[in-house]
C-alpha cells in the first residue's frame, strides 16, 4: 500500500535526538572555549610570576653586590678615615679565639652550684 503524502515521515524521537545532539555539541563548544580561555589566563599568570621571580633574583644579586661593597675591609677603613673616626685596627696579637662549642653546663643553677665550694 502506498502512503499518503500528508502522513508524517519521521517519528518524534528522531527530532528529539537531533535537538539533543545539537545541544550536546553546543555545550561542548562553549566548554571548549571556556577551557581554552582559562588555559590562556593561567599561561599569562605563569609568565607574570616568572617575570617577578627574575626581577627578585636580579634584586638579590644587586643587594649582594652592594652589601659586598659595604663590607669590603679596605672600603670600611677608607670610610673610617674619611669620617675622621677614632676607630683603629686591632693588632693580631690582641685578638682572642672563642671556642664555637658551648660549655658542657646545662643551666645557670648548675654553674652557680659548681662555683660554690
């Protein structure tokens, strides 16, 4: 038997499946754009942090250089002479060596009782 031309050729579930597929594809496109945008933002943040780290390293080198200049032995003596300071170099015979190992005492009370005869 022949069908009538006015009879529907497709079932309703076909249209529903097509609409559902288009919605999934659209959601996928939106999510792809969101994740790509987020990836670019994170890359920019990483670049900014790397630039700051480089600047901090340069600052540390500059500070180290300046502190080395300030702590240079001969530069200190020249500055003292320029400022007419009364400080003078100490002869090597006057210098005392201090033992870096602390004494065996555990407390002040133990030291005080050991000193009393």
